[in-house]
């Protein structure tokens, strides 16, 4: 899949946004932690230089931006996993081409 496909899938499943009760099985009882753990599972840090970096890359106006390479994510994520992220409150923020969440 491409980054454009990833964005389109987030838009297609907008009705699933913040429906964490539909996520099964849960990696955490907290929606944000579940999303972070899923992203870590999909994009494990294999380079020792990257170990210890933060999942949150920036924050402003009650919103956090996630430190995820969208090109790499698009290569490994399945549509049902995009839905899972949306259910956790993750959004594709097109003006910055990144993933974001409200806090």
C-alpha cells in the first residue's frame, strides 16, 4: 500500500474513530497505549541508534503527533490494523502528513 492508500483507508473508516470498545483483543486497556503498542509491533526499532526514541514527536493545542514513518507503515499495515488505530483515536493528519491523536 502507498501513503495515499493509507490516508484513504483512514478516511474510509472515519466512522470507527474512537470506538475503542470494538478493539479485540486489546494490547492494553488504554486506547493510546494500545495504539502505541500496535505501531511498535508493526514498526519495531531494529537500529540500536533508534532505541529509546519517543513515540510522540510533537504536541500542540491538545494534539500529539506520532513519530512514525508513514512510508514504512504503509508497506506493512493491513486495513484492519488501520481501523484498529482509528478506533484508538489515531487520525491521519493530511496537512502535516503524519499520524496524530487528541489528548
